[in-house]
C-alpha cells in the first residue's frame, strides 16, 4: 500500500529503504493517546493467569459473576470477559476446535464472543457483518463519477465498525477473515495485511478527517483499526497520521485463541487487546462528534447560504491510488 502513501512499519521490504535512525523515528513518533484499561478489568484478567484446569476456571467464573448489583455502564467490560472466557471453556470442552471448520463457523463460535460482544456498551457503533460494502471506499472510488456511469461499490470486508443511525454514517474499522492460517508470507495474508485492509482503513480515515474539516487538534486524535482473522489466529492493524502526508500502519503481535487448557492464558491477552482497540475507536468517535463549528450571530445569518471557502494551504492527505490490475490472458496466451 506504499503507492497510496501508507507506510507499514512491519513490512520488511519497505522498511529496508530506511536507516536505523529513520525507522526508530517512524516507529516511535507518538500517535493518538489512548486511556488505560480500568483497574477492575485488569484485576479480572489477572484472576485467570496461569490457569490450565477448566473446572478451576469455571469456579473462578462462578465466584466473580455478577448478581442483582450488576451495573451495565460500570461492569460491562468485566462481564464481557467473564462471558468470553465461559464461552471459550465450552468450545474447548466440545473438542470441535480441532474440526476442519469453515470461516462462518469461526465467526459464530469464536469471533462473536471475542470481538462483537465487546461492543455491547457502545450503542453508537455496531459491528456490521456479512460482506457489507464500505461507505468510505465507495466515496473514494466514485470521486470522478459522472451521470450515466455506474456507481462503483465500496470494498467488501468481512465486517465493518460503523456508526449507527440513518444519517451520514462513519466507519472506524474493518476486518478480513479466513478459515485457515498458513504463515505471515501466505498470499492471502500478504494481500489483506499489506494492501486491502490498509487502503480500506485510509479511506475511512480520510472521511473522518473531512468530517472534522482537517482540524489538526481533532485529526491528531483519530485512528482506524483492522483485524485479520485466520482460523484461531488474529493480528490487529492500527492506522494513524502522526505527521505529514504519510499514514502509518502498526501491527500487533500474532495472537492465537487457545484450543487446549494448557494454552488457556493466551485468551487473556486477546481480550485485553480487543478492549484496548475499543478504546481507540471510542476516542476517535469523540474527536469526530465534538467537531462542530462555533455558532454565533454571523453563522446563523449565513446558515445554508454559502459553503465554507476552500483553503489551499490546509493540510490534507491524498486519496488512495487504485491498485493496478493485471491484464487477463485469453486461452491463446495473448492479452
């Protein structure tokens, strides 16, 4: 995605063009500030550290489960952790994690309780599944559309994080899924992590930055997020614009959902990562929703009469470049 001014600091091919000092600067330049996880969340996760006996894990779940004193606003994230751990225990006990499951099976049995359920207390954003067409990427693809031509569809991801409502919906993240994991050099992973998802995330970023009218105090707080699911493995991607005209992609470590009691602790890191991702989305949403212009007598007099003048000196990003398509060959081998 480097042709669309997206720099992936985990792409060895791209980063080989920079010196050690330059790579450190690219990596360590601060991005949007994210709140730390609440103490009750980290305390809950710590109760399950190094636990490998499923019956012992069930006992802890019973001890910390909520009664009639449950507070949705305060306790949701802890309740989500308890729910996800209990669901995973049941899946491990069933033994079906070893089956040759399809992508849809993983979405229903694994990623729903790990990812979708984390957003239960975020009413203004929903996880839209089912190959939904992206709004932001559709806007970019139709920038030069003229009457009489077909409207191009946006990128179809496996899920999209989209604001709710019937108005101008914003998008904050997307995901790609598959039923198998080969390795980080597999064709599917290279294409999704190195091209499809970064471009989709930048399209979303562009729309959000336009929403805040390219205000530096606002867009410095905005980032978009992505996840690639492959079987029981997942990796997160974060796109921001810390400086200049280049967007930066940073990846998490590769994380694996445990399929045996002996590897159970790995789910704790995944759940913490999902909650941190949710915090990033919430901070981006706050930056966008609080970007209303000042209202005064002059603004009311001019309301609806004229559009704001375009500022040619204003910092703006360039849109993603269309990925070149290879010419197809016919049966005779000619183009």
